[in-house]
C-alpha cells in the first residue's frame, strides 16, 4: 500500500523508510511486507509511549474520527463553549489533523484553547509519530482533556493507534444510515458513535437512527449511539454527560484501552485500575 498511495508513509514516520532509515526498502523490493509490518510496529511502539505521557500527566485523550464534513470541528467548538461556562471545567487542548490549511485549528483557537495543527500532506490519517511531535508543543500539565481531530476519512484512521484512550466516531445523518455496515473497522472500534446534524432529520427521509444503531450492534459493538446537533439548545447534553463520565473515571485512575488495533480483530474497550 505504501508504494501505491503513500497512505502508510506519513511526515511522522517517513524517516524510517528514508535512505539509511531503519526500514529502508531493499534494492529488489522483496521486503515490502516486512517494511509495512515494521511501520505498524513502530507506530504501536510510539503510541504506547504517547499513552504513557498522557497517563503520567493525567490527560484523557480522545480520538475523533469521521468522514469529511460530519461536524467534528463544529462539535468541538460547541463542546468547548459549553464547558468553558462551567466553573472548574476541564482544561482542553486540541490536535487538528488535515491534509492542508490551519482553518480548523484557527476555529478552535478562537474558542480560547490551544490547538496544534498537523498538516499531513498526502497522508489520509494521523499516526502516533505525528501526534508525538505535536505533544512537544503542548504543556500536558495544563491539560485535562485532549481531543485529537483525525483527518476526515472512514478507512485509514481506524488502523492507527495514536496513544489515545477512547475513539469517538461521528456519523452525519446526511451520509446514510448504512455507513457502519460499509465501514465496519471504523465503527467496530468506536467507544461512542455520535449521530450528528440531527436537525436535518426533518428534511431527510432516508436516514433511520434505529437502523444506524442496528448496524453498529451487528458489529458486536455495544457502544452508545447518541444523536447530537450543535444548532439546537440542549442537543449535545447527552454527549457532554458521556464525556464527563469518562473524565470522572479517568480522574479516579481508571485507564481505558483503545478498541481498535492495526492488525486483527478490534480490541473491545476495557478499563483497568
């Protein structure tokens, strides 16, 4: 896959396959499978390192994933604005992933929280190396909750552990309720599925929230499936309650394991003291 679309090689790990890099291609190219395995192994090693950083500093890290335009940044804006009004609310930072521009990071900074933009170039996902580099620009001692907004894509982000604790996948009602069935790896690995832009449901007659939930359940995933809308008062309350519960657990020393893994069946999230 690296030599076809470049999706395995990112600005964060390209040093591994560069000349004299640890995973440099051989002259005859016979070790490409070994190189791909090595990249995933190196990513997982860095992800473990990132998670140790988060745990040491008491930071809960959440990986937000969806297709482009499902409302990740809008949800973050509304979440930050609401939590900022609460006395003693969590201190939030955001890592933004996009192929180009700092547009989303600028929107988050306008909310008064730090946002680090990662521009991935041709890479259609974030990886643990890129996130690790971004962490050097943040003071983790000043953060309780870190959102990692992944590149808009329902395929590749599902295969890369970033060192985060929880996966939240957004599904816009404008996309179709069968997306969990079409993209099972992404939705099987979700700790929470948010049905976004539900204010459009009155205009759309081919999206059935119960059907979407059923497709998630058919993947043997018991995760909550919650409807949200950032345009209607109170329509993100269920999401905020879920988020607060996870923060409370994390503060009590419960550590969450991500549900996904790069190879083999998805991990089902477990918490251990």
